[in-house]
C-alpha cells in the first residue's frame, strides 16, 4: 500500500482533488450526488478519456499527436460510409480501427523516418487529415448509421444504465496500464521518452517504439471515433475540432510530463475524470458553460505549478514548522 | 593577508542523507586553493553553498571576514563578487562573445544595449586574459578552450575577487589546459583568490598552493601542496592507498581469435573519419588513443549501430554486419558501448537503478510471453550491486543522484546483464574519482579474463598506455599508428602519432 502511494502520489492527489470538487458541487446542489449523475460523468469522460490515453503514448516518448481530432473525424466518416452501405457492423468496426492505426502509422513515419519534429509533423497531418475528411464527404454529413452498429456501443448492461462504451473505455485504460507497467514495450516507451540517445545506445529499438506510440494513439482515437459515431448516428468532417487540447489537458493534469518519460494511464484516467466532473458539475450548479473554460484553464495551471513547485512547497512547510 | 573565505561548521542535509558534516576551513586571500575528494565527498555541495545555489544549510560562510548568506548564484556574483567557472561549458552558441560575457548585465544606452561599450569593455578583458578572439566573434565558432575563457571573462567583468573552478579542464585539450593555467597564474598575481576542484592530481601540483581534502562529507585536512606527495593526497582522499595510475595486474588474455574486424570504414558524408581498419581479438584490451576530436567516438558509434555505416566493412566473428545496421542488431550480435557523455547519453535520468540496469536485457526478466517480472529485474540489479560494489545499494534509487563512478558502474551492470562480449568504453574514467577509477580498471581486467573483448577509447595517455594490450592511435579521422607490443608504448612516440606527425 505504501508502495502504491509512493508510485502514484500524483494520481492520488488529483483523485483527491476530484473528490473535493464533488463535495463542493454536492454542497451547492445535492442533485449532484445521484447515481444518474454519476453515470453522466462517466459518459461525459469517454471521448476525452480515450483520446487522452492515446495522445499520452506519444507524449511519453517525448512527442505529441496533434492530429487526433482529425483522425477521429476520418474514422467516423469511414465507418459510417461502410455501415450505411450495408457492411457487417463488426467488419466496419475493424476497418475503423485499421484506419486509425494507418493514420497513426503515417505520423510515426514522419516522426521516425523523416525525423520531423512531432509537433510540426502532426500539425501538418492535422490539416492534411482534416482536408481529406472534407474532400471525401464534400462537407456533407453521412447520416442514418444503422442500429445494428450503434447498439454495439450504446447498449447497456441490464437496466443499470451503464453503457457498453463506458466499459470499452475502461478496458482501453486497463490495457494501456498493463502495456505501460508490465511489458517490455512499456519499459521502452519510458526509456525513449526519458533519454532517447541513451535508449538507442542501450540497444532499444527507438524507431519501433515510437511507431508503436503513434499507432497506439491512432487506435485509441479510432475507438473514440467509433463511440462518437454510435452515439450520434452520423459522421461529419467537422467532428473533433479542438479535441486534442482537452486530451492534452487530461494527460497533463494527470501528471504526464510534456518532455516525455513520465506519466501513467491511471493519471490520465484521473485527469480526464476531473475534467468530466467539472463539466457536469458546472451544469448541475447552473453556471454558464463559458466559465468551464476559465476553470479548466486555471486547473491546468495550478496542477502543473504544483508539480513544479512541490519541492519548494515542502521546503516552505519545513521552514515554518520550526 | 586575510582570509578570503571561511567556512564555519557547515552542515548540509538532503532528505535521508547528511552530505556535509561540520566542515570548517579557510582560504587565504590570493592563493590557489584546491578542493579535493572523491565523487560524493561533498565538494560540489560545498561549492553550491558558497555560490548561493543552496540557500538552506547550517553554519556560516564568511567572505573577507564578513558573514554572507546568498539567496542565489546571481546574488553571489552581484553582491559577493564571487563567480564560478563550471565543468560544463555554459554558453549561448548563437550570440557573440560580448553578449555571453555581459549577459544579464549588458551596458545600456536608454532602453537599448550599448553594443560599442559592451564590445570595448569585453575586448579589454579578453586582451588582459591573452585571448586570441574578439568580443564580436560568434561563440559557435570558438573552440572548447576559448569557450571556457568566456566564463573567466565573465567573472572578471563582474569584478569577482574569488573565482572557483569546478573541473575546468574536463573538456580541454592539453594545450588549452596550459593556456588556462597561464590565466590562473595571472589571476593569482592580480590578487584574485581561486578555489580549484579537479580529479587530476598533476594539475593540483602544477598550480595550487594549498589543498583541502574532504571525505564522505567530512573535513580531512588542509595540506601545503609543496610539502606533500601524490600518494599522501590520494591516501587522504580515499582513506587507503590506491594506485592512481592505470596498470595491468594480470597478463595479456588475448587469443588469436578475431572477434571484430573493420576494413576501410569511412564517413563519406561528415568526413569525421577515413579508411579505418583494425582487428580486435578475443580477450584483448585494445586502446584507442588520440586528441579530443580525432574521430574515435564517431568510429565507435558506427560499430555499435548508433550511426549508420556508410562505407567499408565490419565483421563480427567473421560474419559481416547487415546493411540496415542499428543498435538493436548490434546488441543481439554482442557489441555495446559505454558512452563518454554519461550525463546526457549514458542512462535515463527519470529511471531508477533497477530500470537502467534492466533496459538492455528485458527478455531475461519475463513472466510468460508478454509480461515482465519486476522481481527478476530486482534480483538482477541486486546481484550487480554486490558484484560491482555499486553504492548506494538501492534498486529504487534514481541513477541521476549517484556519483559519477557509481553511475558508470550502473551502466556497466546494464551491459553485463546482457550477453554481449565486445564492450566499448569511451573515456571510461572521465569525471570519475581515483578510487572508482582503480575499480573500473580492475573490472576491465576481470571482463577480459572472462573472455570478453574490450575497446578502450581514452584521451589520457597514462590510462591508454597502462591498460592496453595493443594501442591504436588516431589523428584527424585517420589511424596514424598501431602499436602491437607494450614495450613499444612510449609516450613521446604516441603523442607524435596523435598529432599526425608520423612521417
């Protein structure tokens, strides 16, 4: 237990902050503390959570994937087109994942083979992928996605109200956690992000590791795209604009270092949860949604300042104890 | 003469460690005072306290008889007239020399920098220091030695009367070192007090008046350099007698078997080396001597797959290396390197000892096909903590917080955990203290007696001569000499090859 605390100090801290936030919202409006609202929070966090865990893989290697919002749109359009055309829904789902993986692979190619800076490379594909989405659809949404596909994600467990897509998100987080903490790939991801040159000299296949990170980002994004498509029943080229910023925010609040080498799936989960609690809570206490932006911004700043200043803070406390 | 610096009962604690214990000694005005001790003895901590980097400590620091307590390094420079010349050269490459020297304190004309005054002032200082470059030169175009002078010029610009040097010769050639010593002599003549930290004892004898020795955070003694010997200094530093000189304690272990053969290796794009051919035998320690910048590291990087092979042939155990050679393939073919720049390319600063030791041999710590087993990594780390006597013996300790010698041992443990049998050591004892040096030499001998083959790149002549079975000498990207018999190892001849004058 003590080990768990030492290892996940940051994650626990963010979780406690989330609980405090819940208490505040409950005091302001007791309606906050209901099973229904609890489910709403989890439903709210699904998309951002999936995108955040994906982008976290790239951030861990010292990179970034700005193209996720656009990958998200393309996957939606591709799968919508397939299902509307009468394809088997499971087949369409697999195609969606493959499309996400391929778009991630291309990012990986730019970053490792062409050695472009990840920020610039994915800034490029961000526009490129978005453009493809517009060109393919002509700006017209693809609608009437059949229920046979939508039910894969939208169904619920019995009458509990727990949607399948919430379970899907949890499974993705668990898989990410296992990969990062219990496999060689996880060790290599941290090694590359911590010191790429040292990892290379240690015989780590840094190229393959970076490819894995960008493909993981593409696949997680694809899952988010599928969930979106299932819940809306239609796909359009403008989907997901600006989603990458929220995903980065969730990862950062959860303790992912933008310099790479540091961060966990658990932290990103808690970061996404905090943002969802905030979003839902603001609605419940009837605060204008514009304020959400203000509060989210402040939380990002405070969370990263705390990370940066915690040693100073500890020294400050120690000084004033005497 | 009065006392320039006085330390009175300095104590410094970090969480869980007491790094300085009751340190008291003084430095006279106008002397060159050496601060000696092994890595981890507390020299850097003491300097950091003196220069205001660590504000929290017990005890008192007196400068010229007055107690001071600096809040930051800047505060120390501005209000204490005390500057530090760092081990790493810290400059902004794209700015001019003058801008670097005056950084943060540029002469102003209204809201703008007064560049004429800046360059005039700095040129005057550079002239004073006998520097052969100008204030308007861009720093990128200077050599390492010239960049080092910028830090000294900076100290003079701030009218410092106390300057400390933290291993200033670490990245300098011997010629640059001589120039630096001339400057130090001059500073001394001008009445500036100098605190000098170095692992090179011959430097201490060359320029220092007195020497204070620290060991495990405690004050041992202050000696008059003229009245002491190298052995006495080492004994005081280490607490026992250690040979500072590299030497062989076991006979040559080399066999006839060629484990590595390099033919005509050439860097066709960068021109860093040309037509490199040599052989490495099983059980051999092959030395690679040369001046800084001779292209040795660049050759080694190709051998271990860190850089692509452009032209020439490399055979490992008589099998040529594949076309798309990389470090992962090199590892599987049994060759790896301990890099020279330990701090930046040696290990992951965000990782623990256990992780850093395990990273190259993860396939050995598996539980089933997919999952790694932390307990096996731990067992492996603990095994090497004992075998290599790595201190502290804490698997969860961050490698970045270890001393240089122990970091080197962690990296060595990483390679020993793999199955590689050709190990390249690039400047293995750079920034490593005397005792750890001797241990690293002993480990190398142990490795060759186990049948491993070593290449040792060294810029320290005594080390190259003392360790090698055979010695390859490089100059400006070419091999200028290969000495196959230890009896031929003559320092004058080797230096002659190293400066390329073999005709």
